[in-house]
């Protein structure tokens, strides 16, 4: 397998002093500061190279963080690992395979464990590079190109700090109004490693300042810079506003969140129903910020091979991501999103096909065709040589796969033929790999629907039920033509906002972070075909309930490297 190429253009080679650093360079005795002012500020091409370097870091492979089949490969991997791997709404195949070992949430508080180090190293590698770039930009009298570069870099750095706050900081309700200590705020490439922990308020205040500055700087760039074209891995004012909205939601600052989310999505339409089922591999007008969509870089270590429904390794191993049955059960057949998960609703969606193969809804819950495995609840017991009702179900599975013709239909229609255990109930077709040799799949970092749902939730918290309800109506107008809002105020409306957020953004790395932010109990419900109204899709061996105070409020431990290289880091301030 080919190794990653972090930066593909010749121009970007100029940025190597910023980019070659490993995940722990932010803690080295002598921080990297060797970026020439002339390199970064000498031309538009230099600025482009610097930002391209940051963008590539968000999709690079972290070889030192690789372990078995879990290959750390940037923003999409870490969103999946934390946001979905710890969620009650997702069974994500290879990661769930580790659920009783290294990927057990109890490892969150182990300073030498994977969970503690992975997001930390990823985020600070980007922060380190961003600080190097910022150190080369003059304090004042900036050119338009420098304005653009500074705005980009501040936004990339803020997103990295956002991830750190999600994983290592307490939720706002547990933060003593922001006075609790959380992480180290590093803002200068030349500062020494030794630095005490900062409070939540110090981090939030700085990121608010940085993002508001970025928003203003983006105003003073040439018009041709404002039009990113196909280069949506660059940020713009909308992305900066979106990241600020994310921070504001963490801080329960719903006034800022509502305003920023609304402004962020103004120029981005929602994905149409047809776009939503096209595989999340190609650009949509709704996508506000996305990875560089090309097969260069990390090849088989990318998101697609491991998590696309037809991904290279998914096909080989025979298991993929699946929606938990408790969430799936709340979908309706009239909702276009229901077509992206294999389950009993497909009988309503494809009645002639179901009749042809003799498949009924009851068959999805029959012991003849369902079983519990260590990874989840599986449909059909035999994939290679099925017989009887198992064969009927497999024929239905393969026939349904043929309805997807957007990317690699041959792989989708023959989904998991190598698997002798069957496929998971609720298995997803949402993410489909491209026919580029690497089954590449590039879900966006940010899209209009996230901002719409953020606006809805923030509006509700601001006692603006009308706006909140209208946001949900706007979304569902392009998801389910028969939809009726079940409640226009009160708890019923909030519950609907949360439900639609879970369904709409499923698999995109939001779930666990939302549960933590909401302070809600995580319940991985066991499969029970005798209680379909209340059960989930987890095998009894993996069924768990995690209270909001579990593991210090779902806070990962600060990894040991911080204390090794930072003698001012007081472990007692962060609960160690």
C-alpha cells in the first residue's frame, strides 16, 4: 500500500518546515519556527501553499497513531472514531470490533491510552503549523493576500481547538461557568512548551476573538478569493461563522449560535432529496467546507476504504457502519433518508421487489434470518452459500443494491458477499466510495443542514419557537413531503429537533459530541425482537448505559506527553 503524500503541489513543498512535524512536536523542547516570511507572504502562490498544507493535515495519515485496522487519517477519521464510535446510534464495524478492548470508553481516563492521545496529537499538530504560519504574518499593514492567509489560518486553528474542547473540556454545565481548567492554549510558535492549563473561558474568549477577526479579514480579500470554486478545502467567512456557531453551542451561548448559524448558511441551499442519496462522495452546493477531493494523499487509509458501504476494506472484511435499530425505528418510509439503511422499511419502499423474493417486514425480526454477533445484530446467517429464507433475504439484499447506480454499483449490489455472518441490521448506503481505485469518499466538514439544525436548536433555547419550528419544516420539505411537525413548542419541539439532527447528520461525526453537550444518558439498547418499540440493535454483550457523569463527564484524560514536556502542567487542575 502506498504511503501518504501530505502535500501534492510543488508550491506546497515550501511549507515543509510547518508540515513535517509529528503529532508531538508541539511539546518539543525547541518548537519549529522556520517558516520564511518571503515563502508565505511573497505571493498569492505562497499563501495558497500554506493553506493547502493545513488542509492536507486535516486529511493526512498519522502513522505513529496507527494500530491494527484503526488507521488515524485526519478529521473524518477522528469525527468517526469519537463522534460515532462512542455513540449509541451507530455500530461502526471495525471500531465496534474493539469495543470491549482499546475502544472501550473507560479508557478515556487512561493517560497512556489511545483515546487520550489520538485527538490531542491530531489537533496540536494543526495548531503547531498554524502558529508557525501566523508568526510569519506582519502585525499590521497587511496586504489582501495576507488578510486572506491570516483569516484562513485563524479558522483552521480554531477548528482544532474546537475539537480539543469537545473531547478534553467539561461540558458547559459542568465548567463552573467557564472557570474550570481544560487544555493548554498555545498561540505563539516561539513560546516555550512550559505553560499552565487554561480555563474554559480563556479558550472560548480567544477563539471568539480569533474567529470574529477572521470574519472581518475575509471581507477585505479580492473577489476572486471569495469564490473558492472547487477548492472547498479553503475556508471563507461562512466557515468561520460556522465554527463560531459550533463554539457558541458548546458554551450554551445560544444568541451567538443562532445568529452565526443563520448567517453561515445564507449562501448555501440544502441538499435536495436526490443529492442526499448520491453517496456523499462528490461536491454539493450545500457543502460549506470539505476535504480536498482527490485520490492523492492517503490512498487506502482514507475514510472511504474503511467506512464507505462499498469501501475496499468493507468489502474484504464484510462489515460496515450501521444505524442502531432504536434510531432506525423512528424513520418513516416516506422519508428519503430511509432508503439509505437496510431494514424493514425497504419492504414499503420496494414492494414489488420484496414480493418477488418473498420478503416481509416480519422476516427482519425472525430468528431464521437474524442473529447476534460480536459486532451487532446481523441479517441472514450465511452470506456465501445461503439457503431457504436466508437465500431469499440475500437475493433481496443484492437486488436492492442494484438500485444505487451513482458510483460503484457492482460493489454495492454484491455487498459483503465475502461475509459468512450476514450484514448488520440498519447497514448504511449513505456513504459510497468512488470508482477511483481507492473507493475514495469525502463527506464534508461542514454543510448547510448542520447550520440549519444548529439554528433550530439555538432558537429553541432562545425561546424563539417559531424560528426553531420553521427550520425543521425547511429541512423536512426536502426529506419527506408527507412530514408534519409533531409539536410547535415545548419539549416535543426540542425532542424533534434532536431527532432530526441525529437522523440527518448520522455517520458524519456529531452523535457522541451532541450527547455529551446535551448531558443526555447514552444507552446502547440490546436487541430484543419481542420489544421492537423500545429495543436497540446492540448484542447483549455490548449493551451499556453511560450516565452524564461517567468518566468525569465524558472527558478524555490529558495524555502523558503533556506532563512529560510541560513542567507547568498541573495534573490536579484537570482531574488527574
